[in-house]
């Protein structure tokens, strides 16, 4: 039995970190200028450098400049994240699906895949850093409104791992993600030989784990995705093929159950590598149209850098708006305030308590990312009562987000740690509230002393 593990040891290791590499030429991606459904499009090829110093080859598919969607300057973009052993060629179906629907596509070869540098892949562990540089690139171009992710297998896991740290992603399509790499490896081993005792499987996996750590420098135990998805709140569409024997359908079922944000899951016919049916592509179009929104003119409201980069770019959330803009923009800005609060609250529960958030917003703050709005205002007790941010927003809608949120997310230009800045601001409010409460309590105690002061006893004489 141990020999079975030994015989399949190299095979399993290579399935994880060094599958057959997709080799192709740039002309395999098709002509740089092409037409779809009567519209002209352009493919721009470029290279980025990831956090490990490796060159990542990318392509951005978008409309021609002279007909950029009939005057629209900003379009949503979906980053396609390929599976293990794949590359940019896998994104062509996404290109054909999304471009005619006014959604541009960025395809990339993850490090260790396709034409990009790198010897090994890591099933999402390092690939999420490649997504990070692609997202930053798109935001720096100034040509993109919202950003979505579409991943398959390894790419779906990559999207989940990245999205946990960047809640500004608008939506994700997750095709065949695994819930735990260790579990997948165990299932693959037992599928080779059904009667292998569990202790033998466990021993073999320990050896494989050690080899992968030595070669590819990551721990497969760290890819326990199901333990992390409760921290993701981006709308997600989970997809799995019923006859997938490589990453079995229960993996996406488990992820869907534990996922923290708005979610849906569909099952389709086929296996892990089969061509997806038209029903699936229709579902993807509907999903991204709902989550990414349409194209916008001029400077986009959704050009929001990640929280970590907010202080560096000083460009977070909607721009200033005027009272004449109407209630819609007031509502949009209120939603933006709530989005920021959720991003910080869910990411920093050890620093920020719900009560502190309520002291800022002046109302009941329900920490539920599934609700579009989770704010219920508390009526002010009088004209001298302190105004919450929401009060200021509704009473003075001409104020900009920067005026409403000066101490948060580095908008004062001096914060290097946005989360800490917010925590300090909330703490100062908390201290002020505590001081006001103590003063109020002192007055109440004085009043109570007067009310309870012993009265002289008058004895009634007979």
C-alpha cells in the first residue's frame, strides 16, 4: 500500500505545483484588432511585475478609442483568472461573452503559467498577488469603472483569496473552486486506490506537503479556503459541474454555505474541464450586469483603490456633489459610507466595536453585509444634540465625502495606516461620549442625592 503512495507521489506533486505548462504564441490569441457583433475591439498586450519580482504577461481587451462605447469613457472590467495548467487562451470565451455587453476583459498568465516567469504554481497562494498588480494597473489607467473577477478552479480560489483583502471588487464568478487543497489531495490519492488506510494516506500527504514547501515555498495547509470565506462579502456566483471528479461538487457547496456575502450557486452538466453550456454564460452576463453596473462618463465614482492604498492615492469613493443633484446621490453617498464602515468593521473586529460605529453614525448599525442598507437613524433629542455623519449628509448634501469623513481612510493626507486612523477616531469619539456620559451621570447623581436627602421626621402628638 505504501508503494502505491510512492508510485503516485511525483504525479500528485506535479498535479499541484507543476502541471504541464500551456505553451502558445501571441498570435494564438487572435488578431490585435477584431470585431464582435458589429463592434470593433482592440487587444493590448503588456507585462507587469508581481510582488516576487516575476514578470506576468497580460492582455486587456477593450473597445477602440475612437468608438469607446459611443462616448462612454469608463467601462467595467473583469479579470479572468485561469485554472491550473491554463493561461490567457482560456479567457477567450470570457472575451466573447463580456465584450459585446460593454464589459472589458483583462487576461493574464499567472506566474508559473503560460508565458509568465516562474517555475511553479501555488493554487492561489501566490497567484492572488498577481491579481493585485492587475487590479492596481487597471485603477491607474483611469479607464475602468468597476472591477470583477471570473475564476475557474485554481483561478476561482485565487479570486476568493484576493477578495478577502479587497472588498472594493464588485462581483465574482467562481467556477469549480476547492474548499481545501489538503482535502482535494486526499481525495485524489484515495481515488487511485480505494483501500488505502487513512494513516497511510496521511503519511503520504505529509511527505507531499513537505516537498511542496521546499520546492514552491508555500504550505498546502494554508489553502484551507473554507475557513476564510466568511470574511468575504463581495457578491459571488458559485458554479460547479455535476460530474466533476477532480474537484468534487461538495467543495463549492461547502464554500457557498460558509460564504459571508450575497451569493448564489448553480450546478451545470459536465465535468471539471468540459465546455460550459450556454445557460452558464447567460447566468454570468446577468450576474455581472447586476454587480458591475453600466459604463460611466468622465471620472468614475467607482475608481476606488484598495483600503491599503487609499492614503497613497487619496481618491476613495464618490466625488463632491451638490444639493441640486437630488436624493439619488445622497443615497449613493450614504451607501458609500456604509460600505466603508463595513470594510473596516468586518476586517478589524478586534479594534472596532459595533457600539463605536453606532456612535459615529448616530443610529443603529447592523453588521450584515447581505443587507443593502443596515442603518436606522436615531432621532436627535434637540437642536444642541451632536450631529452624526448621516445627519450632516442629509442636512448639508453639498458637502463632499472628504468633508464628511476627514479622519478616516487617510483622507486627511497624513495617515499611513487607514484602519488605525479610523480606530483612533472612533476611540476619540468613544472617549468624548464617555466624558459626556460621566458628566451627565454626575448631574443625575447630584439630583438623586437631593431627591433622597433625609427629611426631618415630624412626630404626630396625640
